[in-house]
């Protein structure tokens, strides 16, 4: 009787020892798999979630760590609003490394996408660098214009924002009351919310109502952050290109 009891006890421990060994091997193999292949496995998972079906004619951009939708838009001559709408992104501040962003091609949804046309060749002088203080509207207008067209403004003195129209005239730049995408919009002092020094920005898009969507720095208390504001043509407003 005692021997039979011992045999049952022995069999019980033997079975559970086998189970423990099997479980232990599974745990070890899982850890080794993660250690050896975790990085590539993670990338594979990222790749699965990052796949995007972009419309024909689009180019793609894969997000890297630290990028923002605004930065991607600026690097590709478009606006963050356009990219957010085109990619159905509800919150433009939330994009992830590995995410594929579709860059609008010539058409989107059957409608023409606003393009950034280069101004006609001009003999008007241009600057060699941007010397305006960082964070000011003048800095951003000069910097953004250079990114779009490869030219800095040539005026550096007597160059508060409200003076840009006068200075553009002196340097034989084009001045117009009609907006074009990529042009510098100049607001005289106290016009449409501008302060006593006026305001300059870059036209990013012409809206259906004839107004423009412009990118700015130092507008509405935003400081050095780039913001987007709707402005209207009219009295005290001019658009300049070289």
C-alpha cells in the first residue's frame, strides 16, 4: 500500500516536472526571440501599421522621430492643413515614427491641388542671407520665401514689416494687390489685427472666398511658433514677389 502511494507521488511530481520544463522552455524561447529579433520584429509591426494607400500621383514620406506635420509640410511646399485633410489626420500634432504620409500630387480627389509657382525670372536684386531676428514675422517671411523660391529679400535697414512694400519698390520687386501662392503678404500698421509695426507673412493657399491662408511667426502672441492665419485683400494689404 505504501509502495503504491509512493509510486503515485513520484508519478505526480514527474508529470509536473515535465510541464515545468516545457513552460520554462517556452519562456526562455520567448525571451530569446525578443532579444534577438525584437528590433526587426518591432519594425515589422511598425511597417504593418505604417502602410498607407496613397492616391495615384502622390509621393510618400515616412515619419522619423521628432518630425511634425508642419515641418513635413514646409519641406514639401504645402501646408499642414492640406496634409492633415489629405491623410485624414484628425489631430495634426499626433504622428508617429514609421507612419507614411501621402504628399498630394497633381490631383487630389479629382480637384487640382494648389501649387507653389515660382515667380518669373527677374533682374531684381536678392539678399544672400536672412539677418532678421529669429521669431519675428520678418524673419519667418524672409526664411519661408527663401525656402520656396531660393531668394532672400535684399533689404535689411528701414525694414519694419509695414515698410516692406516701400522697400520692395526701391529694389524693383513686384508689388500687387492680387495674391499669389508663395508671395509675401504685407499688412500696414493696425490692418486686420497687425500691430504698430505692421506684419508680413507668406501666402500658403488661396481660399474659395478669395482670402488667403498665410503662415506667420509672432502673430497673435504665438511668438516663434509658426501659425496659420486667414487674411483678406484690400486696403493696407499688398503682395510682393521678386
